[in-house]
C-alpha cells in the first residue's frame, strides 16, 4: 500500500473479556499433629465409622521418637480419611473391597499398593503371628470378642524397622464400621518384618 493511499475502513469489534472462573474454595489443609496420641484423639472425634482400639496409643506413641514421625502421622491421617470415605461409600449400599475402591478413586490419599488385603499364608497360619494380629471387637462382630486383623496399610513401605503398619478389619457389610486394631511397628512375621 502506498504511503498516500487511504487506508480501508476497519470496524472495531469490542470483545468481551473472558468470563472469570470463580476460584475453587481452598481445600482445608490436613491438621498437623505433634504426636500420635493427638492424632488418635482427633480420629476418635472425627471419624464416626472408624472404631479405634483402646490399646492403639502405646504402640503408636513409640513411633513419635523417629525422625520420620511427622511423615508417618500425615500418612496415617490420610489412611484414616480414606477408610472413613470408603465406609461411607459402603454404607450407601455399594459393594467392593477397600483396595479396589481406592484404585478407582479419582484422588486417593494413599497408594493402593500400600494396602495389603491380608497376610502371607505362612504368617496367617502361625499361631504366634496370628495372635499378634488378633484384637478386641464388639460381640456384634465376633461372638468371643476377638477377630483376626490381617488386612493392613503400609504407613512406611518396605521392611526397614519400624516399618509402621495400620491393621484394620473391614466390617462394612454388617456394621458399616471399620475397626482399627493396630497402629505401630511392623508386627512379627515369617518374612522377618
């Protein structure tokens, strides 16, 4: 276009600014606990579908002396949140195992790979090891007041001591509850864990 030629008229189109998405409300951060005792107290108050064994505090408190204790407390809280959510899901009439539900969860707080649905056959068959995984339950769960808790969550994967574990009994099919029997160092087993 030559310098002296008139420019063609252009129309000015006013564009509307793009709509502003409302920011999602910030997710409430998980509480930070100074001890496993505090965590267990809070869990007993917050999680109505989880029944925490009266004897959890002593083995759990022994974990507080380790440098990884803050990480373990955070993982434990995430595990309890997932167990509560799963129990709520089951109370709605749905079926399925915890690990399967966790694998299908859009935002799991713990890895499904850290959930063991039971112990090895050797550990489960050994009377001493089985006894170490047997915890009190209400008579509505077991007539004699005790059940075997083979299912567990690896709070710390691997076998390096203390390798904390959370042992639970899923009774969602009957009582809509999950019983937490042990939270602490890895219980004795044939694998030496």
